[in-house]
């Protein structure tokens, strides 16, 4: 999940290697081929593969996403002018019910991402730095939330945390009067489950690449282990930690499958934004649903932009030291 | 004596203990719960839950959806990786960023966009209604929504892999007189087949387990919903045992996926796709 962020950097690499391919052949062919642009492409299949790529990308991703945008400005029978459509979209998106759902979705995702930052750091540190029996198995199990369908996770977590007959929930309820499932706490637990691997998988390579010499130098200069960690190790890995936390945050904001099971979806209280979108659709308020979808899209884009900025920042810092 | 870059024994013990506690409690325990709940009533009840009409139709639809989505996204992934890694063209970085959109968009939006096009009040809704073509709440919309959500899975793995392999061998084959088709099947395919399989495995797992996007376009019409949605239906209708039986099948799928993924990473793709230490 994390690797895709690196691809932007990869693109510039290809361009470098491609410029080597065009050396030499051009001279002999320019007279016969009128379009010099084509003669640079040595391998076959450029138009076929790029054509299909763009066609399929448009059909599955770009055109449908454009429809979302268009829906928020296209007049309908209920809202006969552009102004009225936009007015309705603004009303739905800034409605108290919508605002409450953002607060829940973003607040809980953020809390879960921060907790995953702590758990994920501990896990990544132990997995990279220590050798112990079962390390490889634990390392493999970290990917479980990636591989497991969200509905299965939601079903299982509900059965564990239900106050009425749950494996742990029943006990928590009787001992402390705590209710987890069907409250915001249940959503938090589902989001921790979903986001955990993002932090671990982002941190692992960075922790592994950390040079031992730097820590040794810190120790030589009289730092104790805690000072070395706080002043030397933590600053070096903090961009990666932040990236992992933001990725978990972004994933949590859009999560729906597991939360359906563990949340009671009460309006204004435990209703997340994706659920509100589905309710609007079921009420045939397509314009309102599109507006909420657009709002989520913009906010997710903000999270992705932040992640990319962090990566850029980390890469630059790595270059200067 | 302790080395300068190793931690005190107590800290080490504490961190390893915390790791075990977290993984066992949060990841392993829920898995055990699914298996236990599914088999609690005995094998006879388990099999009757799996062979109930709703379960069978959900399993069938899930397989049919994956059968359409995985090949489509695989062909796309190979084409995209070929175009991006072997040629230089304007807007390449933009193309790569666009391919990744479905990764950061909420799955519910993946369903919503198709509802806005094909739904009753969608752009094509009235026309489809007039011509009696069923897309929403049926197989086509489920395939589209699933294809959106799993869109980048094959491409994302193949691009870095083919990047690291370069174009030199393909160019050599070209000078030896291979045509485009021979070039791909004889030279490129053997080099990337494990990468393709890796992407297909991940794509398949997500396609079969997708909930959010499919729930928007499939609604809750019986006989027309996939396994994850049928699990929800059982759960809502107090069919907990059936829900867990069906969930155990998906769990088996994810265990298989994880096993194949790890085997591929260790054996074939270690230096390229995976940045494992």
C-alpha cells in the first residue's frame, strides 16, 4: 500500500533511461519517416498499450469521477437552475448532520492513526531491531488487515466487543460498565485494526536503513540510549512515521465495511460520512450524495497532498545530510 | 558488555512483549473468533450454512465478479506498465498519479460515481429505464465498482518491477528480428510473470472482499449480492452462524492470499517489488 507513493519518483527515472534509447538511430531514419517523434520509439506497442491504458483509465476512473463533479452543478427536476443545485449541495455539505459525521469520521480516524503511530512504531522497532522466536511469523501477520475483507474484520470485532455476549465486551461491560461495540469506541477499534499495517510497513525500511554508525557516534559523544533515541533516531524516522500515520488516517476516513458491523449508525452520534452518502442515495437525493462525495474527495486529496509533501521533505533532507 | 546501538534488556523485553500482545489480541484473536464461531455448531451445520441458497448465490456472484475484474485489471496493468516503462511521453508522471486515484478515494465513492451515472436519477438512468437495460443493482454495476476499487493493483506492482529490468533485452530481441508479439511472450513475459501473479493475487483478494463500493451499487436485493454483503444480511437477520460460516470462506481466501504473497516475495520478487530488509 505504501509503495505506490514512490512511483512519482520512479517516473523521472524512466525518462532518464529512455533518453539513452533514442541515441543514434534517429539520424538514418529521419528521411524516410516524416514524424520524428515516432522514430525515437524503438520498441513496438506504444500506441496500443498507451491507447488501452488511457481508454480503460477514462472508462473506470476519470469519466465516473467527472460525473460526480458534474452532478453537483447539473440542474434537475427538483433544482431547475445551476444556482439552486449548488445551493442544495452547499446546504447538504454544511448541514449539522453532515458536520457531525465529518467530526466523527475525521476525529476518530485521526485518533486511531495517532494510536497506530505509537503501536506501529513499537512493532516496527521490535521487528527490525530485535531477533526473537516467531519474528518472521509476526512480520507476516502484520499484513493481515490488508488481506482480510473489511466485513470479516467488522463481524469478528463486533463479536469480540459486543456488550451483550461478546468475548471481551461482555466482561468489560460487567466489570466496568464499558460499552465498546455500537459506540464510537467500537469505530475507533475497527479503525485501529484497519490502519495498523500502514505505519509498520512505512517505518520498517527506514528503520532498517538507519546507519549504526550514527548511533555509535552519539554514544561516543556521551549520549545515553534514551538521548540517542530522542535526539538522533526519532528525528531521522519522524517523516516516515508521519507518512504512515497520514496513510492510516486517509484509509480510516474512507472506511465503511468494518464500521457497518460495529457501529449503530445513529444520526448525529455514530454516523460516519460514507454512511450518510449511502443514506442520501437511498433517499434519491443524488445531488446531496454527490456533494458529500465531492467534499470527501477534496479532503482525501488534501491528505494525499500532505503525504506527498512529507515524502518530498524527507527526500530533500536525506539528500542534504 | 552491551553494544552502543543496542537497547537495554528490559526495554527490549517490554517492546517484544507489547508487539506480541498487540498482534495476538488485535489480529490473531479475531481470526480465531471467526473460525470458532463458524464451526461451533459442528460440521453439519457449517456445511448447511454454506450450501444455503443465499450463500451459494453469493459465492457464485463473487466468483463471477472476480472472473471479470481480475483479467480486465491485469490486461490494463500490463499495458500501463509497458507504456510507462518503455516509452517517454508527455504527461507520464500525471498518468501514474491518475492510476493511483482509487487507492486514496473512499470505496463508497467508488460505488457512488457509478450510481450517479446509471442510477434512476443518474445521467443515463432515464435512458436505461426506457430501454429496459439493468445496470444498477445487477452484475454490470458490481463489476464496474469492483474494477474501480482494484484498478491499480496489478499496475502498481509491475511498474517498479519493469522499471528495474530496463528495456535492453527487449531491444536485443528486436535486433534479432522478433516481432512485437514474440517480444512480449518470449522475452518480457518470462521476466514479469511472477510480478503479474503477485498483482493478480492482491487484486483478487480485494475484489472478492470489497464491501463499500459494492454495497452502494448492489443494494440489498437477495440473490444479487456478493459474499461480503451476504455476511451483512445474515448478521442483520440474526443468522450469526451463517454469517460466520461465509466469513470463514473469505478468511480462508485471505490466508491463502497472504501465503502466496509471502512465498512470491521471498522467492521471486525480493529485490524488486518488496523493500523488505
